[in-house]
């Protein structure tokens, strides 16, 4: 870029942001420049009537969708021509000139052609929409990063990694984005706020979750900013109810307000050779395998296959499972289960075994290195011989984030391991927080570790 041969007889071009539409959000500098301008080139400003008060000549150079590149050359030439005529030029752009605004292209074109140019920042529509929806784009403990994203073409455009995403120019694609985000692992209950005509009296705000947006009948048309992230939920409820979820799958927890995922448990497969030989190489010593979780299924088969053994070796071995998610995982391997329980309740499975007279069987239960208390003991008590064999371990995630617990309304624990790891990671739990513990053993362990808080437990069994 050459900026050293600026022609002194030329006028100067200010590439200035108008803000999201409400002139109250103009900077004092842009306002002053509008006063002294000879000519103003402007886009489709949401409040173009405001320009009537300035004596400068006004030229509309708004771009219609699909004609961007051809028109940009024309705009560049117009700006250059006015500057060459010695005029003070304000090139007024919506929001901020450098956010999806092509202000830099105009700047370089002018300076390369010997014209003095300056960029004046403006309030970008994301910032204004965030204020309207009271959806802080960053928030301590909730969102430590934000990405401004091009909302065109939800199928092919790059999806950035950030706690909060803000889509510009995405009105027509917002449902598709919501679907894609869920497919890419965002929780279906992640809040969404769509804001149309941000900063103006006729602004409209819609709130959804990603899932609800996918199923919405109709959505706000352009100009619209779509904010996706925990801070986009209805702020009143969000501030009253902010949950810390310590389990591994946040989709299992539905609650009012916002739910922050802070997994205190991560499943790690043991090495393929760490498993005792009799488990994978002599499976036929077992009459039955009881799977207690989807991860147990995944790691069992992974280790089986890595040892060169496939499902045929299960032969006549009967399969039982704890919880429908475990049964669904087993189906992927072509296996039907009997008996199974609907919920993740060891007690229910033991009762089913007893009712069906399942006794005198050799049973394997693939589990974590922490093992189980109740299930093997219960199945043994009714007359079976049980081996609980570790195929994986439960570890504290290495990248776990420390949140400020005082900011939260409550904490959700889904397993004894998440309780145990939580207290390895956090020193203490503030006394006023609500506690949800899922399952008998989780509740018992929590009670044991935090003796004085008993009255507040909600037992989800
Ligand atoms: N430079 C501008 C963005 C231009 S791209 C800025 O910094 O804001 C145009 C997109 O901006 C629109 O499709 C819409 O997503 C967004 N936008 C602009 N003004 C808006 C407003 N008042 N309310 C909501 N969205 C707006």
C-alpha cells in the first residue's frame, strides 16, 4: 500500500460508521464530520431521514444482495472522483465500517490512488442487538469468547469455535444454522436470541433454544442479528437460574434458565492389552454380559475388536442392559437385550433378574476402574457369580474450567464420580446453592461429603 504520495489538492474521505440505525448511537466524531461534509455517500441506513438535516449532497449507494462486487467498483470510483474534486467526503456505512462492511477495501483503494482517507469506527449491530436482548456477548464464567459470523450459506460457511456466536446477514438461514449447530454438537437447549432493527423503537426480539428455532414456523426477516450462546437466554430467568452441570451429557438436563456445562467426568478407555485375557479371549465362560452404560458398550467393543475378536464370539451369551440409552447403543452392534431397565437404576435391574429367576449364571459387567457397589452385589445375592471388569476409567477432564460457583443458582451431579471429582477440583461448594443429585449413590456420596446441606437435595433417582 502506498500512502506517501497523497495529493494535497485532493479532498479527504472519511469512511465512517453510522451505527445500527438509531442516530443516537452515532459517535460525536462522525456527527461532526457529517456537519462539515460536502458530499455524503450512504448505504441502506435504517434511519436515512436523519441525513436531511445536513447541507451536504447525499448520494445513495446501497448495494442490493447479489450485486456486491460490480457495485463496489462503482462506489470506489465515485469516492475517488469526489476526493479528486477537492471535496470533503463522508462515506457513511451502517454499523462499523470494518465489520462485514468492506470499509478496508475502500480505504486501500483510495490511499493507493493518492487520496487521504480515514476510518471512523461505529457501533456494530451485534453490540447493539446484544444490548437490546441483554445477552452479554462475554460474561464471567459463561462466555469467554465471541465470534462474529457471516450468516450466509449455513451449509458451507465455516463455523467458528467460541462460547457465543453472532450471525450477521443470517436472517434467511437461521433455522439451517440452528440445525447445523445441533449436528455439530451444540446442546439442543442452547439459547438463541434474534434481534431485528436493533437500537430502534420498532426493534423485535425473539428467543428460542436451538431446537425450538429449528422447529419455528416463521422467523424474523432481515435486518436481523442472531445470537447463539448461554447468555442469550431470557436474562431475568437466566439470572435467577444458572445451573452448573457436572455430568458428561448436558442434553440430559432440562431446566429453566441457563445451564453451563462443566463436566467433572471424562471416560477414558484402558489400553487394549490392560484387560485380563479371560474377558475378551474367553468370553464363552460367561452366560451373560450386563452393560450398565453406553460408554461401557463402546469401550467393550472397541477392546474386543482391537484384540481381533468380533461379535460372533458373543455366540450364545445373553445380554442385559441398564437404561434405554445403553440398549440403544447395543443395537448399533446388532444386539438385542433382555432384560433391560428404562432408567439407570441398578435396583430395578436386580429386581427384574430376581423376578425372571435369573440365577446360577456366570455374569460379566464391564465397568470403570471404580467398579460398582450395588449391581454386582445384588446379582450375586440372588445366586449368580459376577465379575465386574474394568474397561475404562473415569477421570477429571484435563481441560476443566474453574467457574465462580457463587455466580450460580445450583449444581447438578449425575454420578458419584462427578461428585468426587468436583471436590478434587473445587475446594468447597457455597452453602446457598441448590443441589440436584441423580441416583441413590450420587446422593449418598454427596451427603457424606457435605454433611450439613442435607435438606436441599432433590433426589432424581
Ligand atoms: N457493518 C455493519 C454490518 C453490515 S452487514 C455492522 O457493523 O453492523 C448487514 C447485516 O448487519 C444485516 O444483515 C444484519 O445482520 C445486521 N444489521 C445491521 N443493522 C442491524 C440492525 N439495526 N438490527 C439488526 N441487524 C442489523
